[in-house]
C-alpha cells in the first residue's frame, strides 16, 4: 500500500485527524505529509481544515471515493486487465468506476472512455493518451453525473463490448440495486449499448439493499469485488451464470 493509500485509509477510519498526528503515525516529516495531503486535496479525495485532514461530505462522490479506497483501487486494477490498448469502453459513474477510469487513462494506451460522469471526465483530464466522450443530460450535483432523457437519446448512437457499472446494493430476489431511480434508469439505458455489463463493487455493497432495482442477474456478465464477499452470496452469483473475480 502506498503512503497516499495509507493516508486515505487512516482518515477514512478516523473521519478527522490532526496533520501532525498523521505524520507521526506514518513516521514521515510534517513537510512530507503536507505534500501528500496537497496531492489528495487536489484530487478532491480529502481536504484540510485548521490543521486537520478531513473526509469530504458523505453525500459527495469524493467521500465515497475515499471510503474503502484501497479495496476499490485493487478491484479497479484487476478489472482494467480486461481492457486492451486502443479499446473503447463505457464507464458509468461511481467511485470504483472512477478508479478504473484512472487506471485505464494512465496505464493503457489510446483507450476511449464513454461516460455520463462529469466527475470521471474531470478526474482523468490530465491523462494524455485517453480520449473521453462525455454524454450530456440532466446534471446531478452530488454524484456529478448526467442522467435522464438526453442520455437515452445520445446512447443509441454507441455500441461497445464492455460497460462497467457500480451498484449500491444487492437483493437475491430483485438483483443488483441502486438508491436513485433516475440514475438506475440511465444505467439501464447504457446497458443496452454494450455486449457485456460488468459490476465493480467492494463487498460491503452485498450487505446493503438499495431501494431501486437496477440490474437483473441475467443482465450482468461479471462481478469484480474483494474477498470479503460472503461465500453464500459468491456461490449464488455463480449459479446465476455470473463470473465473480475477487481481489
């Protein structure tokens, strides 16, 4: 785990911690820790407040990105192996999907990413070899994602081999679930423009049940998650014909 990942993990656990205490825990100088925090703040993951390192608001996507960051990054790195140089993929919004986009943007060559996430487009804007196609629509401020009828109209012009999506929950009766009806509807529309839909999620989501049904089991080809997923739920997904990859 890199030092930046350690910082994110510590701040995620404590929610708020003194910068000097953080330096002591990681056995580095105050100057070094401040430089690390500058980088993380520039990426929107953390912010500083009167000598403290603080997580962003829980409703903000930056907060969700920081939560379980190390696991999400491992999931994203494993899923990135599916994508070849020069390939065009579609990525829906979400924290683990953002880290996948980052991995593709900086460690693959000439990949094109089609996304409805303004956050993702901004997050990887400095990567030189990636091309980003941003789908327009109604803008949701907290998640920084475009949704609604305009997305449906535009998406019909595209078709890709792989769509990567996040989820908010899981239900053995209803399938994969979300928390926002408009975003779920938009994700379903994007699914019609892809041969394979692939879920990226940390295992905590398998203990949650979202209020909105998002994807039926037959809609999903693969799930990338971490080894914390319960064995029973892992096997349940396999019986539904879904390949499960854990990190």
